[in-house]
C-alpha cells in the first residue's frame, strides 16, 4: 500500500492508520526443555579452552549479567557441545531441522488453537531465524508438519538477529494490508525460532582464537 493512499496521517513517522482492522488472533510460545545457568559456560570453557585474558573477561561478564537461566535444547553435558571441535554447519543444520522444527510446530499449534481457526485458512507464513540457514528453509518443514497446504505463500527472513520478530510482524502486516487492498482475505502465520545454545562452542572458539571478548 502506498503511503499516499493512507489518509489522516498525523506525523511523517506514522506508517499505519489506527483503523486498518489488523488483528492478532492467537499467540503461542515454546521453549527448549532445559534451563542452564551462567556456570554452564564456565564449565565448557574450562573443559576445552586454555585460560586467557579475553576468556576471563567474557566469563566475568557472563557471571554478572543478572540472567539466572537460559533455555537450551540440552544440558552442559549434551554431546553437541562436548566434541573435540565445535559442531559443523551441517551438524547444526541437522539439529535445527529436528529441534527447531519441533519447537516451531508446537508454538504454532498453540497459536492456532488460541485463534480457533483452521490451518486451511492460512494464506501466508512469515518466518525468521538467525541461527539456521539452509535451502529449503526450516519453514518448509514446519508447513509440512502442521498440515498446511503447500501452495501457501512463504517468506523467510534470515540473519536479522534480535529484530527478526518485529521485522516478521511488519512484513505480515504489509502482506495483510496488500491483500485487503486487493479485496482478498489474509490469515498470516508469523513464526520466529532461534536455538542459540548450540553455538556456544563456535563462540568460544572465536574468543580463544581472536582473543577478543565479542560482546
């Protein structure tokens, strides 16, 4: 929708009218099953890396973030973070295809249940992640697991980081507005999935090699 077609704009920064009839119909959240504290990073650092100024500083920062626990797909003894080397991109992708898709499907099912509609009514899916990159994207497998028709229009946003959720919502809003402008119905499923815990060894590798805190 062109900004020129939006009347009654109050400021130059307003992107949407207040009466566009956009609604959030359902929300769903799914977290990984394990909770790990700050001591988990210290345990892995001591297991696999020599002491250094950079590592010491990172561990100190981690100790005093105020974050008591983080959700993770495994505990500190999970095999993927206890190999001699950091996991390869293929290994990380294979894991995301299982755990990331499972988390995504469960969260989507909760949102769909709260909405009360049918997956047959979903017209678009907007997904985002910065902890997986593959073709086809993880959204392809989520669609199959949910039983959504394969002809649904999909958008996958990569590498946006912490702003990915808002970017996905913004894209979904524009899709819905565009469909309304064409007098077509729009039911947009928005999905964000991140599994950061499996990247801990890669980050520790970089700290050890570059001797920078990377924070």
